[in-house]
């Protein structure tokens, strides 16, 4: 059995980068003094931060199915009546970015971000969720043209994700079917990794390529397969003008999730002795058109192919398409997006039970956000999110609406 956290070069990178990030924050400003002598201007440090919070209402905090259904995955199939629960929550996001120029062509970059939401009363604490992410590394400037640069970046990343694995029907923490053992921490994890990226931005065609390696360490949960895995990703992107006000962007990524303890299924949905490995090929295309000074339109199309690298039970094909519209005038900025998606599993069964219908998913994602600038560094915002998912696996068939409003700050 593989160990959960073998030593990786990333650990060394983090140990080297984070102290340097701290030094960027404490570096003397230009013209400051040490004792009675002026410190010469050798390095430049820029630190920016932003924050946003507010109050929201969630119509279906636990994504409860939209109607009663017979759960075919139970040892004895039985009728389940979901309990849709709604209530108020506080969304929040905080971010700090630091850049320290070590020389004309070298920069030390770092960022820290925390976001999530917590629910107020109503027994909805199991819907609370948060994420913390730290990134840091070095960027080398390979070339310049006016305000554009060709850059090479290499760095490390750390993350922490916390959520409760809930029973969607009741909102209670998830337990095992047979023994009733608590497995509500199943999807909480820490992550550590390394990334590198090259960006070419000084020609008629913008392009780039890069890669990531991340190790995910999940909470130890007795009675359920551990979710620990490693993640690898290689990708490339390009963007170029196709008309005076129109630009086309294309991206392609290949990624792998290699699990340390989870096992793959055979074509009858039974678990095998083979450890699970998923590989993904994702193609994205976006057309951007500047309609006028105020209006900007994006048309999006994405396709993802997943293979489970065993018998193919977990293979799927997913398509996503839609549009985004941005309107900006004076102090007002609005964004509207609508995307439809569908995912087909050619070899999997609904409820993972042989004899059931083929597993399929589809959904709509509608989002609207408006921001009104109040002063140079503050703005009021309001957001509406509507999510609808239909599937032959009725445990995950739901509708959810969130309405939020609040204030943001940026310095």
C-alpha cells in the first residue's frame, strides 16, 4: 500500500519560497531609513489586497433531490422523501497578492486566498465550507514589448479545503449504510504541489503552456475508502484576433488523478483489486467580441473526456456550452452568464446498480452579478445563482437558487 505523504521536491520549494514572501512584505519602502542613513532603492515591493462579504439566501443548502424517489442502491430498495432545507448564509472572500522585484527581469510572487460561506441558524451548519490557498514562486521576464511580457514562472502551492460530506436527503453528516459509522469528513483535505508556466504575450498570438503536480491528503475516515490521490496536469493555450473586435481563445489540458486507496469498478459495477486512475482530456474554445464600449460578449464551448483506465466503467463525455455578457458604464459593472452542460457515461448504471438505466447528467448554470462602485476602493454588489441538475441517478437530481448582496474592498 502506498504511503500517504512521501517527500516531494515541493516541500523544499515551499520552505524556500514562503520566507521570501514574508521578506517581500517587510522590505523597506523606497526612501525609508535604517537608523540615520537612507536605504538605497534596490528592490520594489507591491502588495495589494481585496475582500468581500455580505448576506445570502440559499433555497436548497444540501442539494436535496427535487422529488421523492426509490433508492436502488440500498440492499433493499426503498422510497426516500428528501427534506429540502433553506436559510441564510454569509459568503466571504479575502485575497492578498505580493510582488517583489529582485532585479529588472526577476520577480518574487506570492498570494494568499481564503473563501467560503457559513450558514446562520436553522440547523444548516453542515453546509459550511471554506478554502485556503497559498501560492509562491519566482517569475523571470524573458522579453518585453510595450506593456506586454514573456514570462517563465515556477513555484509551489498549498491548500486546505473543509466541507461536510452530507446526506443530500436530510442534510445530516454522512454515515456508512451497514454500520452507521460517521464518514462526514470524507471530502476534507490538505494539498501541496508545484507548478510551472510559460507565457508568451509580445506577439500577434498570445500563447502559453505549463504543468502542475499536486498531492491531496484527505482526512482519515474509518469505514470508507480514503480519497488520497496525486494530480498531474499538462496544458497549453493560445489567443489571437480573428477580426477587429473579435478574439478567439483555445486551450487543451491533459490531467490524471491517481488514487492511493480507491478501487476501480468492473463493467458490472463491482469493485476490483485495481486502484483507480482517472485521466482527463479537456478542450476549451471561447470567442470574445467587443460589441461596443459598454458591451462585451463571450461564447464558450468545452468538451471533456474522462477514462478510468481500467474496464472503463467510469468513462464519461461531457459537453458544456453557453454565453457570458458583460456591461460596464461609469460606476456600474454587470455580468450575466448562462451555460448548459451534459455528461454521458456509456458503461455506467444509475445508482451504480446493474439493470438500471444508463447514468446520464445534464444541467443549467445561470449567474448574474452587478457591482456599483461607491468610492475608489469600495463597491456594493449583488449576485443571483440558479443551478439545475437532471440525472437518471435521482439521488443527485436537484434545483438550487442563491441570492446574495454585500460590499467589497480593494487596495
